[in-house]
C-alpha cells in the first residue's frame, strides 16, 4: 500500500473514534475477545480502541474542559525467560509486587503510559540470537501472564516501538498484542498503528516511533508529520513516544543532529520532536538511552527526551545514572497546552524494580541536563520536582 493511502486509511479510522480509557479503577478494561480469531492484529493501518457507552454531549464537554493528567515512564521489562528458562531472571512472587510502590501514582493519573521493552510471549525462537554466543546477545521474553501486572499497576497504553519488541519475531509481536488486548491495555508503534482512547471526554491518540524494523520510523520526518496530522484530525490530543538516541551512562546529553550507536543511526531526536509538535503533538516522551535526559519546552509543549529505565528486572546495568528513574506527571489543558506537572523521583537497584526515592536524586540531574542542553527553552524544575515552562523573556531582552 502506498504511504499516502496508509495515512488516509488511518485518518478515516481515527475519525470514527468512539473509545474509552481502560484505566484500572476508572473505566473497566475492554473484555478479552471471545476467541483467538477475534483478537486485534496489527495491519499497516490498524488502530486499537477501548470502547465505552455513549454519553451526552453536555457531559462530555464538561469532562473535556478539565483537561487530563498523564503519567509516563520509560523502559519496562518485568523479567525474562530467555535465555534462562528456569525462571532465574524472573522477580520474586512472580512479579506481583514489582510495581507496588509506583502503582498509586500511575493509577491516580487519567492515562498512564510506558515503553514495553520486549515481547510478551511464552515460547518461540529468537532469530536475533540464533548465531550469537551465550551472553553476547540481549533478547527478552516476558511471560504473557505479566500483562496482568501492568494492568493492575494502572497502565493504559504502551509503546511497542523499540529495538526489543521484535526479539522473538512476528509471533512475539502478535503474542504481545494478544496479551495486552486481553487485559485492556492499548498499544502503539507498529507501522501505521495508533492507540485511541477516550479519557474523561477527551479523545487521545497515542503514536509511537523508533528506529527499528517493524515500527514507525522516526527518521522519516515527513511520514511522522503526516501521521500526527492524520491522528490530530480525529482526536483532541496527540501524544507521541520516541525510542531513540544512543545508549549508555555517558549519553545523558541530547546532541544536535543525528545520533549513532553501534553503527546504527538512532535518529535526530531534536528534529523529530520539533517536527511532531509542529504537526500537532501536545506531548513528546522519549526513552531508549537507558538514562534520563533533559526536558525542553517547544512552542509551549513539553518534550521529555528520555525517561530512562523504569522497571527493568534481571541482568540490566543499573549502576550510577542507569539506576535513576522517574514518573513524569503532565497535566494538559483541553487544547493540549501544558497546565503543570511534576517529576516523581524513583530509582532501581539490582536486580531491578522501581522504588520511590524520597531523596529526589533524579530531580537535580534533570534540571542540570535541561539547562545545559536547552538553555532558555529548558523546563524549569523545582526542588520538589514541580515542572514549569521557562519564564517569558523580559521586554527588550
């Protein structure tokens, strides 16, 4: 299918949106399909929606006027059965309490988002690692039953656009979507795929981009702009996720221009973020470098360039900057304008799992990185984690 036809079809799908947020404790998750044949599968023009009963226009307008609160986190990988199939890389209690400390924050938001770093699958072969020596290939395979942990923690939508989503091939991708659909969590990131939700009367489209095969390619700025524009035509707010940038403790800064990692072009994250905001995105959240990065305001919209690791259990490097984490809380007005926000400081220690950090160690790090990288456009970060746009320039300055 030609790309113009792809996005036209996406626009038509979004224009017919009648969906509801699947947030735990707020709207009941969409019931799982009655038979495997009825589960949603990804096509180049797919959307996945949470459907709720129709309400009066007056009720919907009243809810929309209040705006929405979003809680966003970075990489989530709750434990893997690969390469250790004995369960040695799975958390205690089979992961049931791994997200317990952060659940109150996630569940309090109107919409909670994460980057799902790795497929939800109970078997299969990783062609990615077929010709690699043991210990030389990173591939994840999270049990499908762990989707219920994500739902109980309050997650409503996840990105499946990253360099680990395809660790177990197309069947791993399909298994991931079946597991998410069964617990009412929306997903975004396959080519042309949008997650559509209705959140307290506000229609929200979530789009996800990466630089890996089988995802929306953030290096194609024209296609990214078109996808955001088509989504905005049928939604009140568009939220964009990007899995991009070089990895490592020494990659906390956002450089100008494209980034390279292990010989791969990992995208020009500044150019991409600005392009999707120009096209209508209200919020851009990044992940991929495994460390937090700074935050910028561009045309009044918040861009968080990397939220770092959040819940990455078993064998991951969590030393130093890699262990610092956060929950980004962002309140958006009905027109998408930033209406306030906060960094909820967290951290991970091996073997992993997020813990709230009363010392707030990540807060001065985000403040410093924001100021050093974005200057007058940097997000203002208070000592308690409160976020604000930069102060307007004085007349004549």
